[in-house]
């Protein structure tokens, strides 16, 4: 997913030049802007680490109460609902315009994406577009290569790309990346309601758990498994596309200079297809990221269903000729002179 990059709180309207990694700043401590940035960081920290605490609680409770069928169904259902909101909605639709949706579908994807606890649609898209514009160069919000080439610098860069960047003040002028989306009243409204969707994201699984079993324990199980554990897992899958998806894996397609995006196959299922990240960076507008044979891409399947039932049109499907033109040529290593001389 571009996966997925995210501002966990809606960005404030600030304007100014584009800083690079390590140069983000917005106001000195003590000024209103400085206090605002601090508040954003505190909220982001809470949103990031509360699911981790919930997951630890859930793991410990396995030795006591255990996990019920309702817990598991809630966790899987909400994972898919909110995960597809991110991949089909935030990423392929709003960031890259991979298809044209019916209005009800657009709003549904914006809402389900908001339930993923990864920020408002406008904030998420702004950061993601910035990532594509400056991939692995100065200005990329979450490149793992921004701290240098020494082993320690690489480790620090990987942590920055995975989660660390979310705790840093966001740069000035992020709004300019979503000027087109700001004219969409539906998206603006959904973005403004992001805090409400955070409450719904935890409250709804609790309510369903209580309605199904009629006990307080089931409601708590709903919050923990359908809420916190699900959010934690989806966060890690999304964040890993930004970190692992620029470090490990294959790079079969041509990208721009400095772009180190990779296809990270182990994450294909959990990322719902967004971990075919090199394919995506090479052809960002495609609705299918798993463009090659055998590359699982559940989000592409879902968009295909949307198209089939008339909810999506003008879908940007891969063109074999265009793909072949972007594929890197196979490098055949010549035998060493000593080997070539052997009989
Ligand atoms: Zn993208
Ligand atoms: Zn990327």
C-alpha cells in the first residue's frame, strides 16, 4: 500500500516552501503554531500506540478469556472494510485517480478509509502524492534513505520510513498537493469528520459485539479485536509498504532515478495488493498493482467487481504493451574469463 503513507491527524492549513526530510518545522515552541504541532504529535502518538497496547492486552487475555468467534469475525471484517477503504479509496482512487466511482462508492470508500485510523482522506493523499513526487529524495516524507548509507543510518532510516516520520512535524504547504480534492465537497466533509470516525471505528465493533452476545465482555472483545488489534495489524501492513517496500524485494520495472521501490511479496495478502510497490511506482495510475502472473492483488479484484456492477468506470487497467516497455531487460551475466577458458 502505499501504501501507504499517512498523516494521522488532519493537516493544518499552512503555506510555505517544501522542506526536505529532517527539515520539517512549523513554529517555534511556545508560539501558537508550535503548540499546534505539539498537540498533533501527542494525538498521533496516542493513535499509533493505543492499538499496540490493545494488541498486548488481547495477547495476554488469550491465556484467560481466550478469543471468541465473534472477536475473530469482527477483526477480519473490519480489517477488510477499512483496508480496502485505504487501498481502493485513499490510494488508488483519491491519490491516483485509477478509476471514476459512483458518488455513493466514493463516499463509502472515504468513510471506510477514515475508519482505518490513518488520517483524513485529504491529509493522507497530500503525504502520499508528496512521496511519489520526491520518492527517495529530499522532500519525500518517509524515505528510508534520508539518513545516509552507514549501517546505523540505514536502520534509523528504516524506522523513520515505518513509523518515525509520523511523529515529526509535517512540512508547510501540504495543502497544495490536494487542491483538486478540496473542490470535492463530499471529501472535504468526510475529512472534517475524521475525529468522529475514530470514535466510530472503536465503538461500532463494540456495539456489534454487544448486540451479538449481549454481554459487556463481548463489547470489550469487540473494541479490542475488532478495533485495536485490527488497527494495529493494518497500520503495520501499511507502514511496511513504506519501509520494507523501499528496501527489500525485487525491482522488475523502470522507475525514476533514485526511486528504490520494491515488490515485497510476503506482504501481498495483508496489504491487499499494495505491496507490489515497484510495479506501482513504475505505473502509478494503474488500478492493478499486481500486474504480473501470480501476483495476488485483492484490491484490483474489488475494483473489477465495482466496474462489473456499474459502480466504477474509466478504470485504468494495465496494457501489456505499455508494461513490456517499462520492464527492465534481463541482465545475463557473462562468464568469468577463467571459467570461459575451461574445456
Ligand atoms: Zn501511490
Ligand atoms: Zn513508495
